[in-house]
C-alpha cells in the first residue's frame, strides 16, 4: 500500500517570515490529513528556521496526525523529540550555513 507523507516545514517558513501566527502548521497538518495524507513531516532545526518547539508539541500531541520528525544529533533536539514522542524520527544532517531558497541571494549564490 502506498502512503503519502507531506512535509509542512515551509508553512512555518511563511509564518515566520510574516512574523505572525498564520499560517499555523497544526492547522495545515490537520488539513492535509483530512485530505488524505497518511502523515506529515516536520524538521526541527537547531536554528528553528522552519518549525519551532511549540509546533512540535502541538502536532505530536494530536494523536490523529501521524508525525515524522526530522532532527539532527543535537542533544537538545533529541530530548525534545523523545519528550514529544512523534510516530517516527528521522536523523538528517544539518549544516547551519546551508543555503536554502529562504536564504538565497542571487548575486552571491550564482553557482548554487
């Protein structure tokens, strides 16, 4: 059986860029699940670029949402993951200075 998982990190990126509470990752996680997604993926980065601690708490608390939490091997992040008990934990490499489209400036990153 094929299952669809949706990464909702950039919902939080938009919220953070706006400096507001909207869009709310929990609301989006509920919505994509209601629309047929089997699970949601969130990445709690050390720099909290996307998902924040409170997002992890709220999404993992909702047992109707199957959650895959991506984390680095940072001890504080591991403790947050263990405390909130997502359905799955995926260890991913994290480079603090990694260029992503949210930090991309064309004149200085032409080779990217």
